[in-house]
């Protein structure tokens, strides 16, 4: 096997700050990173208030030695700090999500309104595209090459059933091409791709390997290759979500949001208008930053955001990566709440009633995918409520990465009974009490919980 190598691209700084045991932290599932949020209302030019450097977590020595990997400063993770576990994993996860976003952008640009043959329907009638399979194959291949296939277990959404049909030859060819176009750009992300293009069987095998079932023991990755596929095919919001779970706890999360701009002002422009203007008058490198990647590691009380490499070209990473935190708004009258676009798996009427009862005045922000979690994590919204209709079961890949990022940015995520979400039960969030509530702070969260309790019996859910 030709093992993937991480390339040394710039200098790094190493400091020892904590032990392995301390990094895990006790009782983390009820842990909130609010006490250590920085004061961002300071003069950035002041020497005493220079912004903190985003963490580049440690390389795991056993992995790096056995796989022949070299220490590397990550994409935006440009300071190396030996500060607990999962550093190598987070570094690689950010890189591969960046690659996956690039693949998605290429597919979406060629898909919207032009190639319906590249969209298939699942058994539940939800759409799946070349990007879904392509991202899953790419992530699976990269993780297996870096850590060794024997050390990688992945829970993911897609299978190869539709791609294996006799009439799917054209679709399968498009997936294989998308994967190889992505992997050939691996050096741009500090990774080495395969020495030759992957064949059809290799791509199918990479997708097929994502067949883990999760559970309370062991380490496994959780991937949603394109969360919000309906938004994706409509040229709207979607996300690439990758998390690592160990012994039932989410320990790192990476959320790629290719259509969610670094600058909040760009949210005022519809994505199709943005895409059209981008093609008519391409922006200067790094000026628009259409998409972003957010990431966090358990117990760090820090979450970070960086622009997409594919979107921005070359620029100074140290100036572009920034720390994110939840909004400080705790008055419902000024809060913005998010809910799913689709009515099929969420009750808009019930959330509307809740919003009215707690005094929310702003119109709901209906957003596809885990971009809702991203909006709360960086302070663009304050509340996310989802109350599924009877019979709908929440999948772990729809929430794992986003939940951790909100928590490390200072927010709170529980079910409607105030209990932490349990990712240890397999593919689904079993035992979920009525719905999911994510808030920027405890005050808003408590108000929503009380409102749910007061009105649930009349909800009809």
C-alpha cells in the first residue's frame, strides 16, 4: 500500500499543556464552555489583546511512526500544541473536509438545473447525488491511508446499492471521476493522493467500508457526506459533517459549509445570485470567502473557522483563521431561531407556537442541513428547535459534528427534556425526549425547555 504522507510546510511551536487524562475531562456530556469565552469587544490592534492562535493539535506518536507520517502544521491549525488527545485526527479531519467541500462545489456547479441523471432517490425518497458518494469515498480512502484501514471504522449515510445496478454505469463513472479529480488535488491540502487514479472497484470498496454501526464502545468516525442534499441540488445551503466518537462520546467535529460565507453580510444574498456574480466577475483571492470550515475538539472550550481553500486560493492562513463563539443575546425578543426547511421531519406549527410563547419576534431562519448548528456556533442565530413527527428517528451523523462545535463555542444542546444527546446507541439518537434544542446560552435554553413542557400535551406530536 502506498501510504499517504503529510508534508511539512511551515514552522511550528510545541508546548506541553495538559495530560491525556486531563484532556478527557470528567462528566463532559454536561460540560459547557461558557466561562472561558474571550471578550471579543477589544481593540484588535492592541498588543495586549492580540487574537489567540488556533490550535494545531498533537500528532499521535503511535500513528505517525507506524504510518510514516511527518509532523505537519495544519491548514489554519498553524501552531502545534501538545494539549491532549485527537490532535492528529483533527488535523487530518479538517484537511479531508476541505477536500470534500471542493468536490461538492465542483459537482454543484455542474448539477444545479442541468444534470438530473446524477440525482437518485433513496428508499425514503430523499435525494442522493454524485457528491454524496464521491465525498464518502474520498473521506474513507484518506482516513484509511493515513491511519490504516485496520484502524478505521466509519459510520456513514450512503451505501453502494444504487451504484451497483446495471443501469447505473454512467452514474458510477461520474462518481469515480469526481473522486479522482478531488484526490489529484491532495497536495494543495498537505496530503499525498494515490500514485495512480483509483479504479471503479477501489471507489466502491471505499464507500462500502463505511459500514460500522456505532455503539457505546470503541472509536469510529461518523460522516454525513452531504447533509442537506435537497439544499445541495437546489443550489442552497448544505454541509459536509465529520465527527469522531470514542466510547459513545463525540470527541471532535468538523463542519464544512461550502455556501455559508465567512462574512455574515453575504447571507443577505441568495446563493444562486452569488454563484452567477462569481462567474461574471471572479472575486480577488480571499476577498469574498464564500464558504467556511468550522471545527472543535472536546473539552477545549474553543471552536474555530477557516475559509475554504478551494474558494479562496492562496492567502495568509494566520490572518484568515478566526475563533468563533456563540451570541451573547439572551433576550428572546432579539433572538433569531433556526428550524429545518422540510416540513416532513419537523413541525413548523409547533415551533411557531413555542416562539410566540417565549417572546421570539424575529421570523424563523429556515436553513437546510447542519448549517443551522454553524449559525449558532458563530453567533448568527441563537436558537435551533427541531420536533420530529411521530415515527421519525434522528440519525447520529445529522448532529454529531454540529453539537460538539456549538458546545465548544459556548452553547448548549440537549433534547427537549434537557438531557444530553446520546450518541452511544448505534445509528440513531435513541431515547430522545421529544425533540432537539440548541441555544447560544443557558437562559434562552431554559425558557425554551419550560415552554415545551407547558405546551407539549396540546402539540399533537
